[in-house]
C-alpha cells in the first residue's frame, strides 16, 4: 500500500479532459436528481413529517429547543434550524422543500470532490466515482418522499468535518473540529461522530508531543469541549428505537448480523435477500472494516506521520460501522428487507467514499489491478438506478397525490384515507386533523399555492 503525496501539493493540475468528464458527470447526475424530484415530489407531508414538524411548524419552540428536538433515536439539530429559518419563506410547501433537499445532496457531492482534492492535492478522471456515489437516486426517500433535512444535511457536515482535518493552522483546525462535532452530534444520526472526536483529538495529541505547552493545553481543552458536547446531547435523551416491534430483541443474533451484511450490499444496488446479496454485503463489510483498520492504525501510531487522509478514512469508515449495529438492532424485527431502506443511503455512501479514498492509496503492481477502477465498476449500477426503486417512487407519489387531491376537494380525512391510502398510519396519535385545520387556516403546506401538477 502506498501513500498519497506527503506534502499535499496543489501544484499538480488535472487534465482538462478529466475535469470536463467529472464536471459533466456532476451535471448529468445533478440534473437527473432534480428531474426525478420534479416528477415525484408532492406538496403534502408524509409519515414522520407530521411528527417532527411539531418542533418547527405546529408548535411554538425556541431555536435551541428545535435544535435539541428528538424524533425517534436522533435529534433534529442543524436540519431543524434550517427548516425553521427557510421553509416559512415558501409556506412549508413540501414540494419546494424537496428541491431544497436535492440541492443539499448536490452540494454534498461537490464538497466530497473538494475533500478529495484537499486530501490528495490533485484531481483525476477517477473522481467520476464521487458524483456516482453522492448523487445516486437511491437517496429518494429523504429527498422527496419523507423529507427530513436533518438526514439530508448530515453528509455535508461530515465532509466539512473531514475537511477541517486538512487545515494547516492547528488552532483553526481543532476549533473547527469541536464546532462541527457539536453540530454533527445533534443532527440526525451524527451522534456517533461525538464518540469519535475525543479519540481522534487524543491521537493527534499523542502523535505530536513536541508541541509547545500552550498548544498542548489548547488541544486538551478542545478534547474536553468535544466530550462536553456529547454529554450535553445525552442530557434528556430518551431511548426510542422508532420501531413498531414489540421487542427489538426478538430476532436471533444471526438475523442482526445478516441485516448489517445486507446494509453493505445496498450501496452497490444489490437489494435482494439471497446468497448473492449476502456475499456482496460481506465483501463490502470486510472492506469497510479493513479501511477503518488502516485509517485508525495510521492515526493511532505514536510519533507517526499522520496524514489528513488517515483521519478522513478513519472518521468516515468508523462512523458508518458504528451506525450499522444500532440500525440493525432497531429494525431487524421489521424484516431483513428494511436493510435496503433508502433512508440509509445518506450514511452508507459515506463508507463507499472512504473506500474510494483508500483505493487511491493502494497499489498492486504485480496484479496490475487499479482498485479505484474496480470500485468505479461496482458503483455504476446504483448510479443508474436499481429495478425496485422506480416502482416504489411511483407508488408513493400516487398515494400522496391522490390523498392531497381528495383533501383539497373538501372531503374528510377518513374518506381520503380509505380512498387514496393514508399519509400517516395513526392520525389520532399525531392530531392530524388539527394539523390539517391549522394548515388550511394559514394557507400553508398542502394548502399553499402549488403551481405544479402534483
């Protein structure tokens, strides 16, 4: 295994053809993402939106309360603040919100490309992998079905977190890391980063004992601050797996393992439950574990020459590895098929990104294998779209559009639920009728002006 350029010099210019190829890939995949959003987004809240919008729309809460609002296992964090500050501008039109989410996904992809440049000091044609990973339509659940900006914005924050490790000024670097750790910990399932940062900061302290005393004190202070942000997250936190199962411990242990295995097959558009899916998932899981082992081995090496790429690989791979077991624990009882849920794509693709960075550091001259080229072939199917998602998208779009049309025609909610299908399984639990009355009286949400055919 070889390392990238040690100095991370930006003097190496990428060929114009390579830049054009990657730029065109971004443009094509970004355009397709917005096109799919235009085709499938419907101006009506769906499922969890009727719940977590209590923090920002249906109830009166301070920005701090919105930031700390817990929905299911996670808090809303920066996603909640973004919703509270931006969505009133378009009257909580969830179709417009879907375009905002798609824009954030494209921004995350561009940030991922810039991260690759900061880590390796150059760009190449292989970087077409990045838009294929980051702009895959497999993210559709959180973009236009049940839009939750807490999930959508998290990849940007995690990539910024990795970018912070590339700063040359150490005080700036550690300050940014502490701030981003606080924001990420509170946003979506980013709280796993809260467990990683103190260890990474300790590794940085341990690797450079020649620092001046004041710099050491500053780094220790940042480590303490990162621990404090995690502790603040846990204050008032409640265990809520958001599962309808009577017990999350009902399945056999082997089922949890298969669930995690299948989660690692999804990024390569393998969505079955058979041996092929399990084999591909096992390979993906082993590779992710190998990437984490390599990254952490480099980071924890005493008096080593830790590179920013080692911190990025360690953080990205370990974050996803920590995310998978709780997801399996909470959702296996719903069935192994939920391992392929679109909502996990935002997280699993970060692991694939870490594999790409790892592949750029691997060189097997005797086998004449380019790992990055192999990975490029593997991510082509999800970049195109699997066979299952289009039918699911169309089914949800029809249900939401029919329900909205029924409500706007002045019919009762029970009638619309029976005729079109429900947009929320337990209307009384979330006081759906009261929320509909509020939206109608204020001309917001599905009652807002929507010029689209949806």
